[in-house]
C-alpha cells in the first residue's frame, strides 16, 4: 500500500487555509465598527504571510493528542497579535517601512492614525476570540496569560524597546542580542507551542519540552530573518531588504558574521528537534517545521 500521508508542503497549505478561513470569520463584523477601521484591520490580516505562528499552535495541539479544530481560536489570536505588531513596527516612528508582504503598509494606505488604531483593535480582538471560543474556560484563561505575557512588556514589546536601545550601544554582545530576540521574536513563537500544548492536554513535562523547542526555533527564525535581510530577494520577501545595515541595527551577521550566524541557527534547530525527540512520530511535523525555518528563502 502506498503512503498517503500528505507532504509537508501539502500539510502546510491545508493548515494555512484553515487558519485563513477562521481569521476571516473572526473579524468583528458588527455594524458598530467604523468601516475604515474594519477595512484597515482586514487589509493587514488578509495580506498573506506564512502563518507560521498559528500553524505551530495547531501542530503543537496535535502532537499532544488534541484536535486542531479546538486550537483554531488560539491559532487565529496569535496571528492577529502578530499582525498588529507588524502594523506598528512599520510605522514611521519605528522601522518606517513602505512595503509589507508585497503591499503598501497600513499607514501608507490608511494614514498613520488609522494604522495605529487598527493595530490596537486587532490586539484587543485577539483576547476576545480566545476568551469566547476556547471551550474549556480554565484553558482559555491560561492561553490568554501565555499570549499576553509573550506579547507585552516582558515579551515582544519589551524586546522591541531593547532593540531600539541597542542601536546606541558601543560594544554589544551576543548575550545582549539573544536577550533581545528571546523577547522580541522568540516569546511569541514559544507561546504558540504552549497554547497548543495546553489545548491538547499536555502534561507539565511535555509542556516544558515544547517550550524549549519554541525558544530554539524562535532564535533560529530571527537569525534566518537577519540573514535574509542581507541576502534575500525583495520580491520574494515582499518588503525592503538590507534596511537593517542601513539603519545600523544590531543583527546576528553584523555581530558574529554570516558563517557563524548560519552555524548558530543550525545548532539551535538541532537542539529544538532533540528537545521533542520523546514525542516520537507525534512530533515529526514539528521537526519538519524546524528544518523549514532553517531553509526558508523569504
């Protein structure tokens, strides 16, 4: 009998479609929402993207024996939070980008004020979705804590502040850089794993292993991002490249060089896969995803 198991690419496409449909259904369609705000929220949320974070939620849930449908609210919520962060990152006061996913950024299309407000509305909507739609309310509360902690002052927002401050440091270290990206990128990716695991009914040991996996792939993802900013194709990336160097930003290649950055990413992916080896075949898709992070070209 031939193996009918979907390829990784087929699996990814299926999960992307599930997430995109749930995202579309999850926006506030109330007539009380001003049309320009609704349009700006939908514009950024439907602009495409890999949907890495929500897919991690679904795969983590399945690896722990849960059903992906139960994890869709958390999957949508984390992508909504990620989208809000991109809108705000692109603002003139932050990275000042004109392109995102091959389209004009939110503030270019809708104006700076509407872009800020669309980001605010997306952020709050994410927690409403989880609180309403995750069936086990104790689990919903735990997921809300996970995501809020990962996205807030000790997570993504704190990491962004530290990243801005690093531009003025004379002698940055690898420890400084990784402390920034554990918060700025890694914490949100890590929360995708923990939320999925909680919904899937993981025990404390499995939760810890998936948290280690998430931390490792989060750093590897950032290293790959830094490398792609140097070597990537703007058309494939859907955004400007080589901007980090122009702005003097602290990156892995600028600090330790391209070769060492590549080695560091490879070691992190090996560590990530080792951390979930006890999951056996249940963790196979997560292992495949870890290698995808290393090999991606956009």
